[in-house]
């Protein structure tokens, strides 16, 4: 059967993608950010999965404010990098895994979660920046990502957004779905977005180091407790865009300790501010 063997958590700041694409990674401002992902890049080479299930939020690219699904799973064979107003990022087309994605959709919907099925979708920085950070920029001689990716979009843009508890429980359902797939696949699940940041209003530029690191501590050691954090705490303490962190709970919920197994191993933890007025967090957990 397929197995989830690790979870990866990372911010998906659009300016990080721009710094990569424009060759600014060694500039004084950006160098500490990218150094924090050197471990993860090597870890990916040493632990390459067969499929990545990548939880992210769309930034009004695939879905406009006319129609906003709470949870949407990509079931296509491929996904084009989106044009977010300055042209698509110079990164490979994302290859999907339609068979596993369709199986997960079937299983999770039968577990009483309502998913939107998406057969065509462009993917924005929410998905491509994490891939660049963990996989590096593919060379032109082999211009592709190292494995297929299943995009899973979560609405954290327009309220109402799903609760942390709903996201944690969804992660548990995704794990069951993966384990019922009748093919030996090594699957990683990624939770992206956050950490503390606010992009508008009187508190624009807000960053809360103490709250971010307390969230990381609790998510590692007490995910059920983290799932109980109310939305107002994310907004008050981590800024209006801090609510993106509920997506991390989907990936955390898919780990084996919440299905009766042992606690995951913390392989890497990184935190840095600022990166374009955003706190950057990164975590790797292994079964």
C-alpha cells in the first residue's frame, strides 16, 4: 500500500520566488533565508518521494472571488505555473498523479469531507515557491520537478475559513485514503503558508516571533491542542495572513502518531525574519 513517510512545512512568500528567479539568493538580505533550506534540499535528494501531496492556498489565481471552494483537490495530469501579473515563474510544469488524487478524493469524500474536484488549474507561488525551496531550481538539461505533485487548495483568503480542528481531522482522513491505495508509493505531505504576517492596514508588517515559535512547539508536541486555537488568535497574534497556518495542521494530522503510532522525528526546524515583511518557518517531520 501507499504510505505517508514524512511531512514538510514551509512558508511560501512570493518574494522568495522572485529572489530565486532573479538570482538574488546570495544577497545579504536573502542569504540567511536560503541557507535555512540547504538541509531540506539535501534531505529531499536523500528521501525523494514518489508523490508529494501539497497543501497550499490559491491567491485569486485559479479561483476568483466569484467562486471559492473551501477544499479543492487537483486531479489533473499536469498544472501550468500561473501568471500572477508579471508572467509565469520560470519553473517546470507541475506533473500530477491523477490516479492517486482521484482515489484520495473518493476516500476522503466517503469520510464525509466535501472536496471540490479540479481537473484544470494553474498553480501560483503558493505551490511553486515551496517546490523551489525544497527541490532547487531544476537545470534546463532536466527541466522537471523530481516527482509528481497533487495540489490541494484551501480557502484561507475569504472568510469563513475552515477551523484548525477541521484541518487536523482532514489530515487524518487523507492518511487513511493514502494507505488504502493499492500501490507501493512513498508519499510526502506538505503544509505551506504563514508564518505571522499582515500585508495591509495599520498593522501591515506585523511579525510575532514568540507566537510563531510557540505554534511550532505545540504543533510538534501537541497537535490536538494546536487544532483548538481559535481563528481570532491567529489574526490577533499572527496577523491577518497568519490564518494560513491552519493548512499546516492538515499535514500534521496525516502523521502516524495521530493514528496510534509513535511521535514523528523532528529532522529540521528553521525560523527567520524578515523575508519581505513575513516570518519564514520551515519544519521537516519523519515517521
